[in-house]
C-alpha cells in the first residue's frame, strides 16, 4: 500500500474571515435569545480557550463568565492554563470543584470504569454551567470541535448539552490554526489534547490515533463525500478508514436532537424547524 498523500493543507482556513463569521454567529444567536452574556467552562485545553477568545470578541470580556470545574484528580497545570486565558482576556470567573458533587454517585459503584466516571464528571460540569447560566443570565457555550462530534468523542448531556456550538464545524487541525491566529497562549497550543478526566489521560491515547490522521480521513469522507474505498485508494489504511466511518455512523444519535415520533402536521424536528420571527425572549435555561 502506498503512503497517503498528506491533505492537511486542504483543511486550511481563512482565519480572519472565520473569526468574523463565528463572532457574528455568537452575537446573533445570543441576541435572538434576548440575552447579551455567555457562560463557558474553561478546562485549560485549546478548544475551550478558543471558544473563550471568540466569545470575548463577540460579546466583550465583561459579558463572558468562565468556570473552572476541577475534580480531585484534575491536573494542576490545567487550572493554571485556564487561568492564563482568564487573565489574558480579563474574564469574570468562578472555580467550582466537583469532587464532592460526583463522588456520592461514583462511590455507589466500586467497580465503576473510568469511562463512567468521566461521563458523570462531564454531566456534573454541565449542571454547574446551567446553574450559572440562570444566575448570570447568559447562554452556555459549547467547546467541542467537529472531529470530536463526528467521532462521538463527547458525553451526551455533558459537554454536548449546550445552547450554542461555535467551533463544532472546525476540525481539530483548524482549531489549532484559529487559536494561533487569535493569540491563545503557547502553553495551551502545544500541550497534548486531554479531557482531564483522570491522571495521565490524553485524547489521542484514548482514541488510539492522532487527530491529524483522523482529520484527513474525516475531511475526505464528510466534506468531500468520498466513499471508504475511495479514501483507502488515496493510500490510507482501509481498516483505519473503516473504523473511522463506523464511529461516525454509530455516534450519529449524539449529533441530533432526540427523535420525535410524528403525529401532527407540524412536528418538532420534522416540519417545525425554525421560527418565522426571531424577536427572542429570555426564559428558562
């Protein structure tokens, strides 16, 4: 099998134009909801950092509340890296430790796997974010990228349970590119991606492949509409391509609202997809 032709350069974006589109999306979406503020969870990683920089540009730093939500095994470096973003942007911020919130459930099941623990932590963090959404009067911002969403590398009603997804159409490669453009601190740009769910955890170790490898295959399969066979013909390992595509298909349910059984003429999610009048009113969050 021949070596695949690198295609990462085909994923390059116009960073300034992308910034204008995404900040406009954030501002427009929050305004339509009758609000002017946002709440964001800062993990110390590149995805949440980029999301914070975009929100600060869109709304003004004073209108973006950053939450750090460490568990007892969270890396001190992650807290410090999140602090870099807070200080650089001048964000209002809170630290909400989640150890005492999640341990009662975790301790009910002594044989609990790391995956189950991580899901509980992710969902508890979203509970904290939505509590502050009500207290602060702002929408909860997503921090997941396109690669994670396509691979299902997210927790339903955890990190995926947000009001807006500003960077969910950016592959990880593109997240790095835009983060460099916006001046995200080098300490965050250069560290291995991690959800920081347990000691030593990294995304790529857990996935079993690099984001760059996945991005190239996903770009061909999704954006260019290649078949699995056509991607393999480009020199990519067929088993790897098959595995990536199986993950995309198996996790489709995470990328959609819960299916509604259609009975009426205009069913939510089928025929009633958007409002004619987006005047917007603040309500329950």
